[in-house]
């Protein structure tokens, strides 16, 4: 993907005037595997990482050996490899999402309590989680929609959200009803407050924090078109490689 540069400015509501507005790096939204590949590329070499249930589990398939990433799964394993296929599948070797996985040389296994001590003790550099909503200031809601028939399933998400040094979210930008999951304030029960630093979606990569939402790059839409989908003010990030 090549980055397009432009000095074009916009007075569209929410898009900060005078900022770089052509940050589109793909002519169409990203699929799940392309998004997983992007997240994998952005993980710093040597990191200890937890991949949450759902889309984040795909990231393990795109990590390169030279990155020297150590994957942690909350059911008690360090050194998890890519998803297992074919004759690699061992019914006793699964991740927290019950997906068969492989083990890398040096992999280790331990008690569930020790696994949560790793999470709560700030020993993880990054966790990648799914979400129902992320607020403009990085609040995370990913365990319950509040619907009467929904089954609450916080699992270890609150431990990861507060214990990891960086929290990346990986999700589709819009719900099935076309509503943005990036919001001014979460309306669902919170998992963590101000914990999310990046949001990877099929339409854009967002950087969240106390100063609001910046957009690192967009996929299949311009910043102005993205702003029309998202109900919070957006501005282009100062550096595309942030």
C-alpha cells in the first residue's frame, strides 16, 4: 500500500482545517486478513503480546520470525504460534478462544492464576482486543451490550485492558446497522477507562487519547468521508507512520 500526500484542506464539520486530508492508503476497505497483517506489522520486535478472541487471533498468522514476538494466551501459555491446521491440530493445545494453535520452540505452560499474574503485573507490552465501542478518549467497552438477552462475557479483558502497556483494538468500524463503534462516549458497560491507544478498523486506523482522535490512514475512503461516518471530531495524524 502506498501513501498519498496532499496539501488539500477541508472545512467539513469535525475535520480540522489546515491538516493533511489525503491519507488514504488503499482503494477499498481492508478485509480481516489484511487488517491482521497490518496489526502484525505494527507490533514492535521483541514484544510480549496477548491476542484477544475473535479477529485479533488472526494476527498470529502474520507475525514474522524475525520480529521475535512472544504470544501469551490467558489459559496458560507463552510462545504460542500460528493457528493449527490439518495434522497440526491437537485438541489439547488451544488458545483462550478454543481455537487450535501451534507452539513455537521454547513454549511454556503454567497455571491459570500465573497467567493472570502476567496480565495484571504489566508484563505484556501489547494486547489486541475486539470491541463493541471505543470512546474518543480511549475508553473500552467490549464485554456486554446491555441487551437483556446478551450473555455477559468479560473474561480476562478487564485484566488485559488495565495491565498491558498498550491496548490495540481490532474491529469493524460500523455495526450491522451502520452505526460507528468509535463514539464520543461509550454507552455500553466499560471494560477499561482511557486504556486504548490505537483502533484498527476496516476503514481506518485511529489513534485515541486525551487530546481526541487522530486518523493515521484510511482505507477506501477519504478523511472527509470517514468524518461523515464517525460522530467525533477527526484530524489527520501528524505522521502517517505513528
